[in-house]
């Protein structure tokens, strides 16, 4: 177990707060309010316009997040192998790739396991693997030795206004069962379509980590929202 994974596990169950819905012109202030609220993890959605239709940010954005919070970087990009080093160098603590994104996903995960953590030298990088709602969980089985976190997508990445897939909570439970049966210490994350109304139910279903963006940065009271979602997850069980 890497020290970064141990740090992440010590925070769970918790929320990873997405930054792309924050006020990007005042990002430093937005990060500061997350710290005040007790958030421990900041989430970055990286989309390349190919794997999914939107085009968002890259390594320079990750590097520009000057914060003690763990940087949770979700790569929704095609064939990420040759791009991993740049995100590690930019300060990612958690790097998640999609099982659907690479022909040789096992090689991608092995490469992740060899990368140095530039934020916290010697502590390692947490390896995440994400699955779209329509991807069978059986795809995880040959990869469990190479994974620290499994992210269950509740919606297809890159489109707004979607309803969460009805099978999401069942997929959380089944993933935890698979990890336990294999004797692996793997955290389960839910990402997509999370609201203040649904977050407690997601945590109660067994999610260790829940990604929330617009539920926090809704243009109103972000610090209060952050405290609310953290409390909802912490008390769900």
C-alpha cells in the first residue's frame, strides 16, 4: 500500500470535489473555501474531445492547482499511456483512466504503478480505473491486482443533463464484493449526476468516495454546500 493510498483511505468515506464548475477566475479563493470546509480531495475532469465530446483541461491546469488537497485527476482521454507522465509531473496524487480508453489497459495500469508522485516524493500515485455505465463489471476481474480505486460512472462521460443509471448502486455493491472475494483493498468511487439529494444514498450503498461538482459549486453558498455533502457522506452509514 502506497502512502498516498493510505492517506486517501484515511479520509474515506468522503467527497472529491470537482473544480470545473467552480469560478475559474477566482480558483485560488475557491480552493481556499474547500480547505476551510474540511475537504481533503479536489477532482479534475480531463476530457480530450475524442473519448468523450467535451474538451476541458490538461497538465498545466493540474499543476496550477496550488493546494495541499489531494489532486484526483480523472482522465477521460483516448489511449492515455503516453500522457501519464505529464499528469504525474503536474502533481496528480490519484490518476484514474477508463477501462474503455485503451487497447492495452493492463499496460496503462502497470505504467501508473511505476510513476513518482511529484507532490509527495516517495509516496506513490493512487491507481484508479473507471467504467462507463454500460461496461460489464467482469472487465475488472483480470485487473484487480493493478487497481487501488474503481470508479463507477453513473452517467456517460461528457454529456450534461443525464439521469443516473438505475444500476449504479447495485454496481457499487457488486464491485465491493468482487474486491473482497479477491482479497484486495480497493476503494469504490461514484462519479456523475451526484446531487445534494442523492449523495447520502450513494454513500449508504457503500461508496467510499463520491465525486461532487455542481452540488458544491452551484453559484450560491459553495462553502456551506461543501460542508453539507461531507456531512451527508460521513453520516450515511
